[in-house]
C-alpha cells in the first residue's frame, strides 16, 4: 500500500464519521448556511496547520495556479457541497449513497480524457467489486417515501453535486502533484468561502439565517463535523490524489459507504444483515484488488 492509497482510505473513514454528524446538523441549518459555517471553521483550522507545517513564507505558486485552485474550491466545495447537502436533506443517506456511485466512474472518465490515466485488469476488477459493494450497503433507506417531484429534484441536485466534485478534483490533480499539499488545501477553501460570500451578496439569503439558534450541543456537533468530516477528511482526500492516480483514489474513496455501515454496527448497534455483509465483503475484496495491483 502506497501513501496515496493509505490517505484515500483514511479519508473515506474520516468522512464516514462526519457524514452522520452532518445529517443531524441538516435538520437545524439550511444547506447554504451549513456549508458556509463548516468552511469557515475548517479554514480556521487549516491556516494554523499551514503556518505550523509549511511556515509563513508564500510558496512559489504562480497566479494561474492560484486561480485554478480558487476555482476548484468554488466549484467543488462552495457549489457542490451546497447541492449535496440539499440533496441529502431531500433524499436521505441511502438514496445519496446510490447517487454517489456516479463519482468514481466520472473521475475515471475525466482522468482518462484529460490526465491520460488507465486502469489495469486487476484495478478494473477492484472497481467493479467496490461499486457492487457500495450499491448493496447504500440501499438501507431506499424505501423512504418520496413523491416523484421531490425524487426528481433530489436526484438532479445529487447528480450535479457529484459531477461538480469530480470536475473540481480532476482539474486540480496536476497542481496537487506539483505544489505543497496544505497550501493547496488552504487556497481551495479560500475559493470556496469567497464563492459563497458572492452567492450571499447577490442572493436573497443572509449569512446568518433568521430565527435559527444553535444549542451548545449543536455547536460542539458542528465543530466535530467540521474537524472530522472536512478538515481531516479533506487533507487526507487531497493527499490521496496527490500521491496516487486520480482514478485509483476515487475508487478507494467509495469505501466510505461501507465504513458508515461498519461504524453504525460497532457503535450504534445497527443490524448487519446478509445484504450489507455481502456489500462489505465485495468492497473489501475490491479494495484488496486495488491495493495489490
């Protein structure tokens, strides 16, 4: 296992822990505001980390590279995450898990077209196994009642979110390979925050939603979600793309759905039925194929 593969799996595990927290917060905060708050918190965590690890000196990053990183943040975080949270509120985690299966195929296609990446036979087998396993474990709330209009709207928002995430990561892949990781993380977050502030400036929403107050418990929940589901997950996620091929990292990231099921079984005592167990087995077999290739 290389460092890129290890970081990608670690990112999936961190996101699995954070997604449950974000689901709970979505009941209190509107998606646009939740996205802004968590990005501000993560930026406040990333800046000291950059200064501590990289130092205060600005690296040799050209203006064009900075603009690309800012655009990647605006597309992949400001816009995509807001759409993702809206779709999550509409569809629930199970439906979003199924829609999330679009992510790695899109990254693979984009990486094939723009980065010249290719998967070998064992990696293709791993991809098929991972996607099969994710599909099995992601159907746990597929029976949630939804009217057709809400279903269509949620699916459209979710698919748009996943597509934008794929575009944003592929467009920044070469920059990640050539530039300091933490500086790229910070610049992307700055682009996300700037993009959201522009959206608030030209939109009808105030940065702080009227009539919404957070309890002390919800504040701690937001801090925990920002640290685990974004700060830690994002650094590991981008690190995975820095040190391995984008198509490989995207497939390993899909293991997040399985980690969610396993964590719920271990800590929440949720049942692990035969279908979910088969999904876990398929995904773990797929990860093994990816790591052995």
